[in-house]
């Protein structure tokens, strides 16, 4: 059992939203529950009672609709048929007692392009009403699409809530995306209005997007108007409407009630291996799921300051905005998180008195490697929770957080997906934190581990599956009217069961470990190995900053080869001694099966803009597939990172290695 790093105090448990919820259930005749695991078991068994209780506990509407779930068929079930609500109205209502304190900050927007912007709940509601009136004056109606080429700033939240209030459908891309990536996404939706900036600053660099914006406008033939937010430039781009003009009209803050399953927004898959999937989410599904995930699991409430570093192209931006649903203040940050140094976000957390600090696993790992001591340098006493996602978080990073950020906080490593816009697994106010482990499965998420034959596994690595429907499962993919692509993506492997594509180990107490993508599996003599545990060992070795591991199958039926690529710290060379150390550490800490056949150095490891390693696309490139078919350069954190792999592919190097000709290595 991994060592315990933190446990919630009795007072923290007593004052938590989850504790109030369990008391609510007991008063309603649905308890008592003697443990979280018992509560979780009920929540995934009696789906109708559980989700109806979320509706009542968070006072989504009155009364609770008579029918909660049309059936349990996946895909194809309908949640709360006949019910109406609007996400924007729910976000602006001021839960948690804020209705009498409209002066409290709702959105705090920080940027390296301009000065800070802060909107109270009252000011946010007024801005949303004005933007909604402006969009309606441009002809936007229920069901129309409004798309945004915007960074993570206050105006983006205003525009999104205004769009939702009309019943129109939202989609966004950050201005880091180039024109090709944006058009691949937005052209699928045939949008009526585009809202955009023409540039931004990233650290000390000024990025002009004027030409890209013109190309995007030209490439979207259905556009009737473009609105420019004055961010980098002071004037609207030629042929566009200024933001100030959009919000010039006063209006009442009235949101249009829509069906529970009316589309709210479209999120896009990363697009590293094919055309990005346009994943459609609903008003009701997102509202209920995020109330549960942020309220019950994250213990967010009125008075909290909620931050998660994200761009508008990652689902964590949508998750961040939903902090408004529980009455928290949302803290946005646009810019380089490592400027002028890695401590920039910790400095921001001190200045803004952040109580929930969300980031990515690669960021925390980078802080540890750099030797940062943010808890000693900044006053982080207000931080109650640190959230991590985007990749498995190594045990050493857990220990670093408790040693160098704060000893009395909850580290919540969470894992989920764009497809459901929420975590499946994470933390709760009732759980202790153990190094390298995720404490629990989320309430209402029937997460299990399956073997290749569909057998339920406990304490063994298996495929992450969800065996019962969740409200935030997609309505489907845009442009997939018969649902064929949607079914093929998640339900073909285990019919009637959601197959997510991650490796997970679920232990008897309900805790779990995520060990990488199952589509990037290593296969050593018939034993399937997840990549996450290997990275944790390799990247703890002094001198190795990042790593990427692939299994190259031999097309002629041989055993193939496991190849490990390492990015080294400045001044470090990949000599025989370092290679031997890598092999010895993997053999000792994991098993001889984890030892790679070949270790090669590369300048950097390719990652998406959200920090995910490109295991499958790199493998496909190395085996000869055209790069532009498997990895869009505009979806990468650093497009140059693919160059050495492209060179190896051109030389036919990896094909030789797969056949066992290791003398071909560079």
C-alpha cells in the first residue's frame, strides 16, 4: 500500500459539501451510508434516485421531473425527458448564498497581454445580458452556432454564457491554433458568428493573428458576422464589429429554457491522429455533472477562488467556467505559465488568494525537477486543494507537492476525458491521499476495469470502462446523424459498455491507478504493459527530463522491439552508463519485461497543446505513415519536436529496428 501523505481532518469532513449531501440523503430517507464506497455503489446502481437527488440537493429546478432516465441502454438513453433548464441561468444564479451578495467576484481575468479584469456576479450577469442582446441583433437564434477564436479571458466567458442563454451552440479554439486547425474544427459546425482576437502576448512575445483571422473568416462561408475583442490591437479588425458595439444594448438577464438534452457546446478531440471529432454536450448533462463533480467531489463552494490553468481548446476551460455553478469565483489566466519563471502561477495563486489550484501533471513534474519551493517563496496558505490532470501524476510529484507547496492540502489527481467533460476518478473530502494513487471513483460514474474478454478485474490492470450511463456522455458527434462514428468510438469493443481507452487498476478499496492509454500499449511476450508507470521511473532519473516509449511490432511476426526515447537535461549525454542506469532502474522497480531494447536521445518529446504525449502518432510516423495524416503540427506544443522522428522514418530506421537490426540505430 502506498504511503499516506495527507488525511482530511474531522472538521474538513464535517464542513464539506459531501457531508451536507449525505445528511440530505438521510433526511430524505435514502441513507445512512456507512462509507464512501457504499455511497458510490448506490449512486451507480440506483441511477434514477441518485441523479434526482443531485437535482434536488443543488436546487436545479422545482419540482424534479417525473422521469429521470428513459432506459439504461448505451448509447441511446435519454436523461430527464421533458425537463427544461438553461446552463447560463444556472451559472448566473449565485448558488451558496451569493444571491444576496452580488458584489462578490465571479470572474477574475489575468493576462500577459493586458491588465487584470474583474467582474462581480452582478456585473457578469449584466455583461451576459448585453452580449446576448448583441448576438440576437446579429441574427443568432436557438440552435445556431457561435464560435470563438479567443483566449481564456473574461470576454470569452461572457460570450459563452450569452450564447448558451439564447440556446445557441458554442465552440472555441485558442489563438495558439493556426488557421488550419481552426478551420478543421469550426467548418464542421457551419457557424453564424465568429468572435475573435487578432493577437495576444505569450510571455514577452507578441503573436499577431491578423492574417490567420482573415483566413479563418474567409474559410467559414456561413459566417454572417465577426466580432473582434480589443485584446492586442485597439481597433476592430477591418470588416468586423467591435466588442463594445456588441454589448452596447441594455437587456434583461433572461435565459431561454431549453430541453435537458439541448446542445450546449461542442468540444473537439485533439486531432493528432485524424480530423478532430466534434463532440456534442448538453445543457442538462453538463449542469448536473459539473454540480456533482465540482460541488460534491471537489468541495467547491461560495467564497472559493477556483483556478485551473487551461486554454479555451481544452475541456478544462469548460470545467473551470462551471465553478460559477457552485458560486465560486473563477480565476482565468492567459499567457505563458513559465514566464518569467516556473513560479509565475504560484505567484498568481498568492496574489489572487486561490483556494483550489488546478494544473497539469507535466507542470507539477517540471516544478519538481526545477527544484522549486513555492510554499517557501509564496504565501499559499489559502490553497486548500491542488488539482492535477492531463497525464498520470508520478508518486515523486505527490511527495513534492506535500514537501514544497503545502502539507495541509488535498492533492487531487483526476482523470476523465473530453468525451464526458469531467473526471471519472479523483478525490473527495472523505479520502486520504496516497502517493501515486487516485483515491476513488466519482459518484454516479460506474467505472470498472475489464480484461480483454470483458471479465471484471480487481487489483489488475484492465481497460477503463463505464458500465452505466452518465448524463454528460455526449449527445453524439456533430455530422454523425445515425451515430455510427460515435458507436464505433466507444461501444464496439464491449457492446453496451463505454470503452474509454485508458489502462486502469482498481483496488478492493475503490482507489485506482491510471497507467496510460491502452491504444499505446507495450506488448512484451504477450504481457501488456501501460506506459505511465514506466515514465514515472525513467523521469525520476537525474538528467532525464522527459521520455516516450513505443512498442514496434515486427510485421514478419517476430517479437518486435520496445524503444525508449529520452529528452535530456542541458549538458547531459546519453552514454552507456546512463543507459545501463535506465535499464537497471526499470528492471528493479518494475520488472525485466519493462526494460527497453533500445534507448535513443531526442531533443524533446512531442506533446499536444494540453500536454499529452503523442505515443500513437509518433509510432505511426516511425512506421512510415505520412506525418500530415497522423499529427497536425498546429495541435502540438512544439511542432519542431516531430523533426527527429520524421528523419528516422525517412531513413527507414524503425522498420529495421522492429526486425531486430539494432545496428541501424543512430
